């Protein structure tokens, strides 16, 4: 059974960089059948896809966040990471990592439990 | 601003049938992309409920079913149960936005 677990600081100051890591267990992050993705959800609001990375390091980001997002992967540690720069209060949300099944219509089959990140001074 | 529109809420008594719609546009569902559905129970992460429009993952009860027609899709819960109360999100892709993943606006299901 694949499991994903987010980790990182729960509090980030405005204008600084949000950093989260997702540890994957029960399966290899090198698998060619999946992308690895980040999604966020502000309190009481909708899900927002942030971006995804393939085992090769190829990335694709949500155009609305593209200039501030970097997703990286470490296959030796079976984990991938999110960096979101120049954060504001609007970036306060629960951040989920998830496995994205490759295909013409990709979908998320496994999710982490989520990590609450608050942006505040 | 999501390109997939869902009703904010639906409700029904136990045992009733409820339908949640997911309205897309020509560049998403109308472009031939499949639709996927997720269930988010209170305090939990979303869970895959239906993928590729009408396929249930192992362990998902057969009272959940999905379909698609034109630029919209639907999730049906036949025989609503108390444990079904929560939020439901559709998800697809959008060629115009160059986004492989777009979510719907979410629907709160209330069991009366």
C-alpha cells in the first residue's frame, strides 16, 4: 500500500519561502506510471492543483502559480519537495502531496494526510 | 476560478438517490477528457471515488457511479448513507489552460 507523508514548517513569514517535503513509502518514486504532485486547500475553500513532477525531473505547474513554484525530486530518498516563494497570507492552506496516474486524463490515486501551513508574521 | 462548476450543496434522506453535477466547458470535459471524483470526509484528505469517468477503485461501494455527457459529468449516490456526508469534488483536465489537473468547486452532501 502506497503511503505519502508531508513534512515541513507549519508557520512561514510573509515574503519568505514555503518548503515542504513528501516522503513516499510502499512504492518507488521512479515508477514510470506516475507523476508526483502537490495540491492545496485554503480553509473552507476548493482544491487547487499546484504542480507535478516526473521521476526524470520534468515539471509542470499551475499557470497561476508558475512564477513562484519549484517542485523537485530526490529518487535516492524516494521523496519530492515543494518550494513556494514570496508567500502571502493568501498562501495559507492545507498542502497535500499526491500520486498522479499518468495518462490522457490523469487522476490522483493516493494522497497524503495534508500539512497545514500558515503564513503570518 | 474553477472551470468545473458544481452545486454548492445537495441533501437527501438515508436510502435516497442524489446526483451531483460537474459542469465543464469545451476545453475540459467537452474536449473529451475523462472526469474523476473525490470524496473528502470531515477532517480528512480527499479520497479517489471514481476515476476515468465511471470506474470505481477497489473498496468503493457500488452505490457510487459516474457518467459523462457533452460538457458535463455526474456522480450518483444511490442509497445515501450517513457515512457519505462530506464534500465531493470532480476533477478533469483543461487544454486551454494547459493544466493537466483542474478541480470542481466542490459539493457538500448532507444526509438528512
